[in-house]
C-alpha cells in the first residue's frame, strides 16, 4: 500500500496526527496492534480518574464498574476507529515493524510512505524481573482498571503516581492496602515535602506504606501473594513504564534499538522522513505531552508555521487526595543545574483552614523568575494552571507579586509564597 504518511500507534497523539493529516487530504495509514485511542481512554487517565472520583463521592463500587465500562465502551474501540476512517484514513490492525526508510510491514502487508513515518507507539507497563513474579496472576494497571470484583486486600508494588492513586482509591473502598516502594519516599520524582505530606495522609487512612523496600522475591500460593513480609489477595505492579524500540525495528532507519527513548530535534524529527512523539521520546509519559508534540508534527508535515518544542514548563499531576500538581524543575533539579536557587514553602492559607485541608505550595525561583512550582491541595491540578503559566512565560516574580489573587481561594496561597521570594531580594 502506498500512502503519504504512516502513523505507528494510535494513542492520543498518534490519533491526533493521523486524523488531522487525513482531514488535510493526505493519504494516511495508521497502524495499531491494540485499541485505537491507546492507554489513556481505556486503562489510564480517564477510567482511573473515574475510579478516583467515585471513591471520593459515591463510594459505590458497582456504580464505579458501570461508569468505567460506559467510558471505555467495554474496551471496544469501534467509535474511535470509525472516527479516524470517517476522516479518510486507512486503519491497519496488527504489529507494525519498521523495515526500511519510509516502509512499515504489518504481517504480510507492506506499507510505503512518500512523506514519512510518525512513531507514536506509547509505552507498556514495566514489570521488574523479580524472582517468583512471572507466571503469577499479578495485575498491572490494565487488570486493576478492568477488574469488576473488589479485592479484600492488595499489595501495590511501586509508589509513583499510578501506584499512589490506585492505592488510595482501593483503600477508600475498604480494601486493606500495602504500598511497597524501593525509593525512600512516595512519588519520589516530586518534591520531598509532598512525599512527606502524602505519606502522612496515607497513614491516617490506614494505608501501610513501606519505603526503601527492595523486593527480591514474590511468592504466590493458595490464592495469596507474599511480598517482603506483606500478604494480600492481589498484587498490583506499578513500577513504571518502558518503551521497546527493538520491537519496532527502528534499527532499519538508523536509530539505536537499545536506547530508552528516541532522540528528536525541536521539530520532533528523529531522522530524515521520521518523526516521533509521546512516550517513545522520553520527555514525559503524559497524554498532554503527546498531544503537544502531535501539534508540532502535524504543522511540520503540512508545511505550516510551527514553534520549536519547549520543555521548561512541563505540568504533571498526581491525582491523589490531596492532588499534587507540579511544573518545571524541582528544587533538587534546579540545584543540580547550578542555578542560584531561592525557595519558598507555604501552607494553603485561609481556604485550607476553611476546608480543613492539608496541603502546601512550594516555589523554586532563579534569576527573578519561577523555574519550578508544586502545589498539594484538593484542587492541586487546577491551581497548577496559574503556576504553569508563570513558569512557561517566565513572568518576573515582581510582576506576580503585583497581581490580585482572589480571596479566599486555594490559589491565593501562591501569593504568600511569591511575597516571601520577593522579600528575600
């Protein structure tokens, strides 16, 4: 089959690229071995946040199961597939292997692209090679999302964003939860202050958190898992994500198949006639990252004006209670870069007192602007919008200090931290 563009992977970013290029009149072949739409709508962002919402509101497990099935169409991608083909695109089901410049082979079908290939294959759950784990009925996020029966107990291996979110959700439904994390704190990629806060909240809700826990073996017998002295009916492995470049065959176009990610330039170009976006690029395994990069690729291929990719203000949210929203550099990252760092940490102010909510705001500044910020609050992800804009646009601290902050709101807590930074000179 001869086309203009081949899109490998139809997650949010790949679907956006393929659909928009097809709408623009290009001949587009999209290759997908799983569900069109990818991880986010079926096992990630959307169903997991529905689960968290139901845990915080109705606490009705059967209602939660129904809502997840409605949102995912019971893991049927017909709507998404029809949406793409309705735009004139050609959907090819199966595993796509890059077999040469501008060429992808799917089974016994060979696709050839005149303009190029877009790699948007996402990532998979990383399952560590722990002795005894293989062959057991452990869960990844897929099984945790699809599961219709509430377990009586669960061990969550991994205390990052996915592990922390699902651990708190299950505990809210009355499940006995143990979190086992190899690092010395939860959500170890974020600020230590938020880790300490989350661990305090988890302890208050009866979640057993075991940090600095190196797991050498998993045992499974009589329908029970045993991990490092903890025992439970279920085991959820939430130890990160991985990209398998070798399985894509990118060596055929001169890329390193052993690399952890595909290196790209500021226009998402990996090689002549090859672009890559999303998890495969390693700039952040977020739906919003793949969509941001997809927009650059679409404009690049269509010859439209496009800005270079920027990553100094990448927002991220851990949807626990409280939500942990962060953008840009952590304090440790800023110091590692040799910046002249100033830091301010404050509580949630009057609104925190009114809502009886625990939380904090931490700002990291250098050269008169914010280079990073974190907020832990019930609407942490929403307050993050203000901070993301400030970091992205490099708004001077003095200008932020002159702004009017509505009272009494959660976002007003930012003003006190800003004032502390400006007062420090």
